[in-house]
C-alpha cells in the first residue's frame, strides 16, 4: 500500500486499512508511513475510535475484534473506502449497456454503482435497497423497480419471502451483489442470514453475475455463506487487494478484476 497525500478523510480510510492489515500499529509507525506529525495521527486515531473503525490503545491502535455477524451502520459504511467504492462503481457502470436490465443488491458499493449508472439510457434497474430506491438518480428513459418485502429493522434493505419470490421470477442481464467477506477458501459470505437468500437469487437471475466488494472484505469470513468464488462470473474490487490474496483466488479459478 503506497502512502497518500495528507487529505484527512482519505488518510483515515487508509489508516484503517493499514491497521486491519497489520493487526496493530504504533503512532510513530503511522506518522512515518503517512508523513504526518504524531499529533495528527493521535487525532485521526481518536476520530476512528469514536467511529468504531478501530480500537485506540496506549501508543497506537489495534483492529476491531469483530464477530462474523458484525455489521456497520449505513452512515459508517458510507464513510469507509469511498474512493475505492467509487472506482469499483465506475468500472461496474462500464459493463452495463443501454437497454440492459440490472439487479442491484443492497449496500453502499451498489449505491455508488447506481449513481454511476445515472447517465445510461433505457435501463431497467431492480433493487431491494430502499436507499437506492429513494436517493439514486436514474436517466429519464430508465425504470427503477424496488422489490417488495420486509424492511430489516434499522436497515435499508428489503428481505423475506416476498422479496425472494420477486427476485426468483426475474431474469436480468447483469447483477451486482455485495459481500461482507471473501475468505481464503473462496467462500463469499455475509454477516446475516436474512440477506443471503436474496443475494443467492440475484446471482442466479443474471446472465452475468458480479460480486462488487472493496479490498477490506477479502481475507475475511462472515457468518453466512452466499456462494463460492467459482460460482460467479467476476469478483470486482479495488487495486489495493493483497497480491497474496489475489494469487490464492486465481488458484481457485476465480475471475478477479481490480480497479
């Protein structure tokens, strides 16, 4: 991972990734890596500790010890890996052609994909994400369909039998589905069981299936399995994916693209 110019929001996102990768980090180490003062690092770590992105310790920080069922809140997810998600979104949008039918899973990466599709003509976009349904712009010639179902408590996605039945009866050109973990064995996983049925059906409904996830999701295992990496057409992630993880995925015959 290359050091970045000292733009505070971007630096903090990279600081999270650094601590996640190394498990822990000292203030002096981070100051040297990001070419900032130790006082700046302390302020960043204090901010990130308050956000729940990492755990502050005396002299540094450690990665959060999260269970496989841990889920960030939407507002927190929108602040994490934003530049990476936007690059993924731009590449995803380039895969979509005018007139296509598109399934968008719930999540912040798919929200950015929806934004990136705003200039595409004659699309039919189907989603189970209320945030996408209410906030994402679409071209005047396009159609946006929000699947029915039950809203998860405190979340923006629709799940349950009605949602699954709706998706089961669709056939689309491409589906973009998110994940909370892609582990070393090639399992694509999610932090809760409620969404898994919908995600599986979205992948099955598409002529081309894409898992869209930033590099921090790789090397992790979440609670519930969605599929194996070989069962999707593409894993789309950002260029900060660890080379060792990339090599392992290719050995598993996974198709991976980094942007």
